[in-house]
């Protein structure tokens, strides 16, 4: 009998999905569907790159923040763009972020080459990247399985050090085994379950002297990416854990104290994943809406090339960036190009332009001004009752 079987009896390398509640299956189905939506959506290269950089920063910030890194998401973005200046005493914070980004990129390159499988050597490599160039406590060697006891504060003790190599081998063997072989059409569902379980088990084993949490979240990223989950979506679990940090630690604690019941942690994680995907899909939808609106405006003005037509086209495009109605007197202040276009014009010119845009169906008159009628291009808006008499 191994020592961990007495000290950590919940580490069984078994998962029983027979008692999964309908809610979790529905969430998993929704998550898989939304991942397919994100993966297949057409975007301009610039927009796609923006989303990639945005969620790379979110993932790096979240993964390091949970472990105490104090850089904000905006600061991480500035750092990745080469704009952040930190004093020498805080340079290690940027190094932690750089390590995670390097690990993300390595994983991406491995997946591109078809290197999908997780091995103990690969997990150790991820930990080595996580901890490289950082000041570490005595006895901590990046990428090397620990030879001493570790814990998360007074809450949890990692598995016995003499069992960690065996447990890491067992984990990789289990993740690559029959328990996680998906049925056809359920690849994303099984990948999400597998990723979360891999993270949870690495936390339970705690095989390294430091960086276990970051390494566990890298395993999640690897598994999701290997299953075809788009990279912006593969960062969302880490972001969820960071945004709900007290719940994250509570569910980690509950999972071991419950004797290894994985289902509550799974439901917590998948619910956050779905919430993040909903926000991501909405962001993508808004980008597509903007592109389609601009194309629609240019189509309506295709044969209108006079000075007034160009001015009106610019006016409605700039109005489209505003959510609220704009007072007529503020129209010329929206953008520099409108200020230039109306500099020598009277307020009557602005009003005439707005009246023409309203006639074209591009703008609508509201009590406090005018607003771009962008919803015109939404093909399938749901019917809603307006007042008691409308059916």
C-alpha cells in the first residue's frame, strides 16, 4: 500500500458520471456549442488578433493573480505590448507573466505539431517554465518533483513526497485512458471534463515545490486546446477561478473533504466557463454587428459621392459608435472629422443631414436627440410585447 492511500484516500483516479445532474449536462452541452460558435466565427484579421491578445492577457493575468501577482489585467496588457514600466522591486511580477505566456505559446506550438498527449515529462516541463528566472524557496527546483512536504496554508497538505512521481505518472496514464475517450460528437464535452479533472488532481497531488496551481491551469489549457477549443475560450476557466477566488478555494477544499466527489467542483467550473463563453460570444457578436453595420451604410451610400453625402456617411458611422441618443447640438463634437466637416456649417445643416439619415432609415429621432438605427440589420430580433394591447 502506498502512503497516499492512507493520507489522501480521495485520490482514486476514478470518475463516476452516472450521478451527474441534468443541469451539468446542459451546461456542458451549452459550453461545447458556444466553443464551436467561437471557433467557426468569421472575423477580420485585426479583430481576431485583438481578441487573441485580449484573452491572452486575461489568461496570463488570472493564472498569476490567483498565486498573488498584483498586476492588473490592464497592466498585463500593457506589459505584453511593451508599454509597462515597473520598478526593479516589481520586475519579478512581469517575469511571472512572461513565464505563463511562454508556456501558453509552447503549448500552442505542441498542439500545432500534433503533440496532444500529456506525459510526466511534459508536466514537469510546464512547471519548469512557470518557475524559471524567479527567486524560489530553498528546496524548490523548477520542473523537479518535490522531495519535501508542501501545503496550501493550513487548508490542505499535498500528497506524500515519496509518492508524487508515481501519482504524476498515474495521472497522465489515467487522463490518456478509456475514462476520457469521447463518444463521437462529444469531443468538446469530454475535453472540458478532462481538463477540469486534470487541474483538480494536480492540485490534490501538488507534485512540485512551487507553481502547482499555475501548472494545473496550464494542463487545462493544453487539454482544451488539444480538443480544438479556440485559444481565447481556453483561457476562460483560469479567468473564472480568479474572479471567484474564495469560491475556487472553497470548492477545492470541499472536493477533498467530500472523499473525492468531483461533481460539485465540475459544476462550479463549468458554470463559470459557460458564463465566460456567453460574454465572449457577445463581444464577438458586437464586433460582427459593427462590421455589418458599416458595410450596410457604405452600400446605401455606394452611388452617393457629393460633399454632403460623404459628410452624412461619416456622421452616421460616427453616430453608430454611441449607445445613447445624441443631442443635435453635440453632433459636430463627436469626432475630429465631424468637427472639421461642420466647422463652417450652421446648425440647420446638421439638422438637414439628420433628417436625410432618418429618411434613409439609418437614424431615428428620440426625445433627447438622434441615434443610429443599427438594429435595422439584426435579422431575427425576438418579438416583444410593447404595452398591454400589443400581441
